[in-house]
C-alpha cells in the first residue's frame, strides 16, 4: 500500500549535502516526492510503499551525512499527490539564507581521502579535493547566499567535468561549491629563502599547476622538514608553522623564532594507528580525533613513549590532531613514507603567528610577518576570508554521564554553529531583538543573537594588542553582515579597563545602542545554564584567575546563587593580597608571599625556600601590602593555585598564562601514573588539608552581590602544604592533597547552599575547571553527594564562554523590548 508523509528534519541540515543525500535515498527506496531547504530545517514530501517508506525514514535518522546533525524528525501522514518522480526543489532564497552557513569547515571525508591516493582517479594527489560532505565553508564565503560566486572560489570557473558533477544530484559533488581539480581549481605554491639562510631574501614563487609540479613541491617540503627546517603551511583558516616533532633541534628553533618559550606544541600524525603508538586513546577520543571537525585532542601520553625535549615537557598530555585538509594528508603521507626506522611520524602544527598576534591568513602577509620564522612557505591561491585557529578539546570522565567532550578552545570545525537561547524570542517583543556580546579580555569570543539563535564566534584570542583588536572588529563586522544582524543592545564585562568594554560604552555614546554590563562570574554560570536549558536558581561555582568584582576587588573563587538575570554572592574565598597586581600573576612567588602574609605563615619553615627565592623582593612585597600600594585583593582560586605551585618550587617564572596551575596538576600524574591506586601514606591528610568555613561580616552598605554569607579560609590548607614540604613529602603527593582540598570545598559549598535554600543543582564554570583532576573528581564527589551537576558542554569553561553568558543575561533581562 502506497502512503504519503510530510517529513521535517531539524538540526544541522543545511550546507552539508542533506538534500542530495535525501535524493539518493529516495532513489534507493523508490520514494517519489520532493525535498527542499527552509528556514527551520529540511522538508520532504515522500510517497512510497509502507515498508519502503519506513526504511527511508529510519535511514534518514540513523545514517545522515557525517557533517550533519539530526536533532528531530517530525512525521505527518498526508493525502497522496501521486508524484511519479523525486526532485530537489530550490527554496525561496530569503528563507534559506539565514541557515545556509550553520555548517563550519569540514575535514576531508573518507571518500575524498581514498580518491586523493588513488592513481586511477582524476583528482589523484590534487591538494584541494573536496565534495559536498567536506571542505571549506565559512573560511571562504564572502556573502550570502552560499554559492560559488559568493566565495573565494569565484576566481576558478569550473571545467566541464567538474561542472557536470556539480549539476548531478546523484553525484557526491552535487552543489559542492569548492569543487575543483588540477585543470580548473586552486594550486599550491612554494617559496623559500635563497641559499637556505633565514637572513637571505625570499626567492621566486613556484606553482604546482600540474600533478607533477605539485608533487615536486611536496617532495621539497618533506626534504626541508627532514633537514630540520621550519615551514609555514597554509591551511583552512590560516597558516601553520610546521617542523619535525621528533627533531629536538627543530622544535627548539621553532620556539626561539616564534618567541614561544614553554607552552606545549600540538602535533599532527597521519592516522590513528600512529597516535596509539605514543598516546592512550579510548573510543570516545578516537571518534573525536577522526570526526569531521578534526580538533586538537589532548591525550594522555603512553608511559613507554618518548618525545623530543621541549615538545610538551612535564605534561601528562599531548595535543594531537589528524590531517583535515588534502594538503595536510599529502604532507603527512609523504613525510611518513620518508620517516626511517620505528619512529612515529609526527609534525608540530602550531598557529602561524608571532607570539600573541592573530594567525596569518594571507600569503603576502605570511612572507612579511613570518619571514624570520619560516625557512619556506607552502601557500596556495585560494583566499581565506575568515581567520580560524584549530579547536582544542579533551575527553573527560563525567560521572554517571560517562565520557564527555570538554572544549579548551572552540574554533575551526565547530564555530559558527549556533547555540540556542533559552526560552526563544521574548513574547513581548513583536520584532526580532538582537544582542551583541563583546566577551572578555582573555580568550575572547563574541556572541551575536538572532531570534533564538546565538552565534558564538571562533576563538579570537587575548585582547591585549592592536592586531587582535582589529581582528575582533573584522570578525564582528563579518558576522553582522553574513547573518544580517543589526544589534539593538550590547552586553559587556563590568571591568572598566577591558578593551571590548570600552568599545561598548563608546558605541553607546556615539550611536545610542544601550549597554548591559554583566559581572564576569555571573556570565560564567549563566553560560552553563543556557547550554543546558536551565533557568535556575542553581548553586553556581565559578573558579578562575581574574574577574572584576562588584566591590572593585578581583574575584575568582565564587559561589553564586544564580538564575539567568541575577545572582547573589553566597560564598567566596577570603581575600589575599596581590603585591604588584599583574606582576603577581607573572611572578607567582609574589602571589605566594601574599598568601603567606594573609595566612600568617611567613615564619613557617616550609616557606623558607620561597622567601629565599624572592630575595630582596620579599621586603618590597611586604611594604606594598602594608601600605596598600598597587596591591589589589583577590578571592581567586587560580591565584591560590599559582601560590601553591610557587611554594612547592614547581613554577616560579611562568612562560605562558596558567602554567603554574597546569604544572601543579601535572605533578600529580608524575607521582601517580595512570592507573595507580596507591593509598595516601598519611590517612590524616584530608583532615589537615581543610578550607575553613567562616561567617562573613557585613556592613550597612553591603549588598547581596558584593558581600557573601560565608568565606572559605585557605589558611589550614596552605599550612598543611608547608608542613608536608618541610617534612619532605613528595611534591606530587602534596599536589594531590591540595587538589583534594578544593574538591572537598566544592562539595561543602554545594551542601551549604542545599541546606539553606534547598537548591540541588550545581553549575561549574571558570578556567580552573580546565584542570582535569579537579573537574573529574568534583563531578564524582558532587554526584555521590546527591547533586545534579551541569558543566559547560558546547563551549569551554574558561573565558571562551563569557560572551554567551553575557548575551543570555542581557536577553533575559530585556523585559521591555529593544527600546528599554
């Protein structure tokens, strides 16, 4: 019996080859009707025998294109219209434009990878092979709608064979906008310093316009890499700086030239088998590594693996990614073939920039800005229209929820996939109300909202120099243009000195767009609520390094009673002084002195080494604290971790942001390798490493936002740390006990909130929760205590989530419409 269904598929279903997928599926199951794109999904009218129709719908759900994401399928029985064929209908452009770009750039699919290395395929070793299921998207588009003439591929008219594929619904390259081949598409280029000297001028540009010429350029690249040279290689969202990760001299040279002293490098390996030889890889990690996003995945190193010095020293994890462009596939394949012996082939792949500047995206800029860094340049003539760094993730244990992906940096492969605003468009607003949220100073992203969608930008970086601020402005303008958004309100951080906040207030003065200031840690917690569709109230625990507090102090150890629009400060860590302000972040021994001073531990024998290392600076710190000179007070947990790291001699002169805390956590793994279940040699350690709960003192001017109900005093924990250090307890054991103290205080805070307010849901956010040990143990302990726990899922817990939280607070607070 023939039946008819109207089918609506919701999710990430535009720009990912969903319509040709449906067309081919319809041919397979003898289904007649049509498919079209619409603003709220893909619509299908399907007529077929009942059994075939069931199988058609089942495959829609279970085997969609790899780059798609089917969130919901709605079915409705409708009368037969007696179609005798199946067709792809082209929707009204205005209805589709808003959703065409939800798909970000996609890694080379398996089909294209096979063709790339198939000598019988016409695209054999073509460095820009792609199809509907893979290739560049957001990094090449110039304007909507998304078609070839609106991308940087407009410079490459398709040859007859490519055009035939492009127009055939049964072909995998149907409407693949970047479709090309050696005959009609982009080509790689090569340029190197004359005479092989970094100080010499650059020689002429050589092009790989044929397969033979292109192969010769890749052969030269491999030759240079094996000789210890550094290459600048153009990718999807910008250049990478590349060298042989097994060559210690090359790694050291790259560090020196890039001015990147200590932060670990990410590496690229040819395949999963290679990764498994040096890292521990579970099923969830393997799926992320090989998925269509291809982020950098932080993997635990194998105990029996060896790595070149300065690659990722002292860290238990290595950032690893697999090739995601044809250029990278070719480079890794050829480099692996040239690698001798039992060495695992791997290449350092780090952002092509000078320290703290945006990634370079243009060939001419690369020749200029990376002149003194790269020995040679492998570029190409397909222009990059949007700057995108690699995304960074890790897989964590999330208690009963199993394994979960935690973002460290959300960029290529994920942005600009929209997140959903809670509650949809406010009912009282007759017209769409859009918000632009500027984000924070560090690890900046911005957010633009439209209807119920929130477009969180790719990782922009630290807004501390003119180049990054310019890149921020360019990205903002690009999003507003492409998504046709004219913000009616701006949300920003309350910190008066943040560049983005200053910009927001300047816009208010110059154009009258109202500004909503959002407290930093409230934004952290609200980002978690919004990601999970929660309204609150929750017990929000926000631990990080720096956030401007309502009382003018530096916050960072906060327990907030929070909903989407407001918060009360229930608890915080007792303030400690930061002698020198920002200097205490750059020189954590200063932070250690502030903690010792606050906790009355300057005379403790365990503090002697740190004070000796400070030398004459100890007296300077003391005078600054006593006189209140350039000594802000902070409740920051991040700063307490810095102080502990310095007191233990782990990191006293960091070379990158967060290094003291990162190495403090790493010390745990060094003392207790993966799988170790050794009991603590001191059964009373937990009792000694406590954080005392103290009732806070309010004043007549106190508010629920600036003054908490209780304080957590870290003095007992630091006293125990110094006692163990003086007694010669191994550093790794001390580090674990220190972490466990903070796990316990998280549970204590949640239990206090539950006892007083009957709130049973806990939200965790902030950069401190990038600490794997802390977040995994906190999740387990909270769950064991009967709490429901939410953490950032679609965004990083660090400041990369702040702009989304800002946007949601402004959105939820706007009860009077755009004119409020």
